[in-house]
C-alpha cells in the first residue's frame, strides 16, 4: 500500500512539472493549415480572388534572438489552386509575454520569399504549443493575400 501511495505522489509530481512559458518557447517548426484569400490584380486594375487551398502540411519556422527578445519567422508556403506561394522570412519581430501567451506583431514588413519582394502586416500568438498567424502577403505588386495559419509544434 505504501508503494502505491509513493507511485501516485511521483506521478502527480511529474504531471505538475510544466516548464513556464518564455519567448524562447516559440522557437521551432510548426505544421498546420493556411486559409485565406488571394486577390490577383490585372494590368487594367481588375481584381479576381481565389481561396487559399489548405494542405494540412504547411510549415512555419520561428527562431528566437534571446538577446533582443525578437523572433524571425519563416512564413509557411501556402497554395492557391495549383500555385505555391513561398513564405517570406520576416526578421526582428517584437514579442510580448503575458498571461501564459506570447504575442508578436509587425506593421509594414518587407522581405523576400526567395524570388519576389513580399510586404504586409503580421500578427501572431503562441499558446499551449499552438501557433496562430494572421498576415497580409503583398506579393510582386500584383497579388494581395490575407492569410490565417494555425499550426502545432513538431
């Protein structure tokens, strides 16, 4: 009986050992789905929109600069029809830690997605191993995406 009580105490102690959330907790790869809309602007100014096609395998990557408390985000590649739009690498995003949630946001980011210039606004939060991103993706001056991404840490 004493052995059973010791085992119960040990198990409940392990269950309580949860690391406190820090900005460093964000670092890693996340797999999830991107949704949203991409608006294509023709040379005559006409706009045509198409929905983002969730794949369920979209990957976002976050690296933390511990010295500054900022993060670098590699946005997930998202898909519209058969076209793939690689995410940009957005650097020096300020973070805030509060109520066991890390939030971050940046206005008017400008970056590259490997080939094209990408710009927009971005906000995100990390809570309970889940990353949520909302951002605009102004791509090559002729496309504007409004993207929502939710993923879990690998």
